[in-house]
C-alpha cells in the first residue's frame, strides 16, 4: 500500500507489475467509478490478469473514495482529472498510458485524453461516456436521489437484507460521502468540454456496455462522436458489468491491448485483436 501527496490530497495507490523481472510491456491506469466504487473493483477482477501478461498496472482511490482523503469540497470533474495528471507526474510516468475507466472513471479518462492527448495510448471505457450536458443532467438526478435514499435507515436495512452486509457497507460509505462533502453539487457544476474538444480525442477508444444498461444507447452516439471509437454491447448485462461479468471484461481488455501495441506475455503471448472488438458488435 502506498500513499502519494497530490498537492495536499493524500491519495491511496496500488501498483501491480510483471513478475518475470522484465520491463513492463505497457502501463495501464485503472480508474474506478463514483460513490460505491474503489480501486478494489479492479484489484480483484482485471488487474492480476494484466500484470500476469506483462503490464504495469496503476490503480488509485479517487478523491473521497476508499483510503484516499475525503476533503469537504473540490469534486468537480476537472479536479478528478487534475488528480490523475498530478499522480502521473509524481510517479514519473512518462510513457503513454492505456486507460481503463469504469463508469465515472471512464469520464475521467476522456478528460485526460482531452488535456494530455500525447500521453494517452488508448482508452477502454466500461459503462461510461465523456462529459456532456446530458451527462451532467443525468448525474445530477442520480446524485440527488442517492442523497435522499442513502440517509434513509429503512432503505439501508433493505439493502443489507436483499444485497448483503458488504453492499450495505458500501451504501453507508456512499451516504457518508454525499452527506459530508459537496460532491453532489460539484459534479453537475463541472466544466463541460465543447463538442469540438471531444471530437479532438483521437486515441483509439473501446466502449463496453451491458445490453440492459441505461447507457447502452450511448454506443451509437459515441461511435459517431469520436474519430476512432468502436463499441461492444454485452447481452444480458447491466451497469455493473465489471463485477458481474469480469471474465468478459478481461477478455475484451486483453484483446484490446494486444491490438494496440502491447506485446502481452505469458499465456497471453501472441494474442491478437478479436473480431468482436474490431467494429461495433455484440459479444
């Protein structure tokens, strides 16, 4: 476990790397989502497979989440993107990084690609989208409803009964984050990039959605918006595809990396880009 100071923010960082003593084939940065998420969602799903394939994996808890400090204010999107920029600088990551973002983490990834295009090799966005007026409006509604529900003891008791103690703990932590910070007000007030800024994101992008997710309709919009984007819709999956279908996400990620300049090692050596991610498709 490592903590890095990001201009006063104590940030919890975890790194996994190749165990064969050779230099890493690439650096991947894994970015988790809002409220109930943390780097643990990648640590127990995707990160070990990438490290075993020769990739240096960098994960961190975003501000207010996990073991990273929880300041009372400062939760606009541009501040999350700034944290990522400072982290890469503090850790002296100078090579081009492969970004994997889950939900809000994907939005942060798009933000970095817009601000530092030369540092981003490619993006894999899981159930995510770039910031836009529609994005801000949706999150405003979600955060307002979450603020209401997550302070209701009957709701939290129902979560514990129906979803288990672990999910109930995550819900309570999310409620504390919303109650103790300005996050619910800051996110909708984030600076939104102009459409021209989004169209200028030229790195390859793979967008992965669950067919039953409310975001699945974003696939066509994102394909049309970004110059080098393809999408995959996974049948029967909802928003939590990273947790519910980790094997599918691992296969897509390894294939995507292999198709974009990463010479994977170990059992993944020689892997090529799957036809399923060569164009918009169902898997």
